[in-house]
């Protein structure tokens, strides 16, 4: 279960890639803009501000996130990205930090490129940090003897869950698009006693937390804290640097 409040605890850090992504979209007066994986809608509302004349679609698989987006005045709906089909007037499709959850997202991107009208834009950003120490710690504790039975049904994502910018560029160029693809590693400066754990609780640990009782969740936290503290030591001033790689693609259908 996704918790909008936990996710939004790092809203400034999570928002920066969204703006880096959408700033490269060249649409001036789109008719319809779709945000797929809209989350709690705090970033989606900025699309409405940028393109006030556009019809705005907001879709997310989490009812909790959709409820939070509706509270921001968005006409958000619960939906499956893989089943979404663009309306004929769709000029911009944005998917920010969502397609990494979709194993078939490469096929989905190609389908969008073949369905959208010439001139339409596809903009997507996905985390590229699945082999980082934070995710390795999640898997290590989950597969330990203490938690293996509780979490046996979780399939953890490895580094190949997303592609490189080059691979996405080749994929969408072959699908008939002009492509701008790149990657950025952000160095987030976090504060608090367990800052990296707090960060991944809102994303990478959602499946783990949903499968554990409150007591077992606290046990899991105690087990992972020293691994994260070793991988991401606090600085003398109490802050912690958290490197986070992200992959970006902006494509225009030719």
C-alpha cells in the first residue's frame, strides 16, 4: 500500500527530476496531457499550470495516491498503465518514476509511439539505482533467515529492470521518434536519524511493509538500519548524502 504522506516527506527531492524531465517537452499548446503514475498529484498540478487550456488526465494504480490527487482538485482515476490507450487528441504523455514498476514498459512505450499522432510527445523518467547499496540492503534483509518466509512471494527488482539512455534512445528511434535521452545522478542531502530508510520506506519498501505486521516491520527496520548506516554514513553535521541515478527520455513522434 502506498502512503502519500510518507512519499511526500521528500517532495522537493522527488520533484526535481520531474521538472528536469518536463522542461525538455517542446509542446506549446497541447490539447490533452496525460500523467501516468501521477502519485499524489503534487507534480501533476504543475502541468495544468503550464498548459491551462489542455484536458488533463491523471492515472495511478494506487487508490490511496488517486485519493490524494483528487484532494488537489485533479480528476484522477485508478488505472493500469499497461491498459491505458491515448485518446486521438493526446499531445503529451508524461510518466515520472512509474514505468520501472511495469515489466513490459518497453513494449508500452513502443505502443504509445505507434498510437500517438505525429508531433505528440512522450516524456518518461525512471530510477536507475536498483543495484545501489540501499536496494541491496533491502534484498539482503528480506532474504535473511529471519524474514525469508514472510517475504518469499516478493520479486525484488534488479539493475536490468530499466534500460540505459542509449537503449531507450534506440528503442524509440526505431519506433519512429526523435529522441532526447540522458541520465543524471543526484546527490540528495538528507537529514534525520535514519534518512535513507525514511526515503525508501515510501518507495522500495512498500511491498515489504505491506506484508509484515507492525511488530515484524519494526524488526525489519532494526535489521536494515545498520546496513544503511554503513553504506551511507552521516556527515559531521548530521546530514547524509544519498546518490540517486535517474534515466530520462523525451521523445517526439515523427
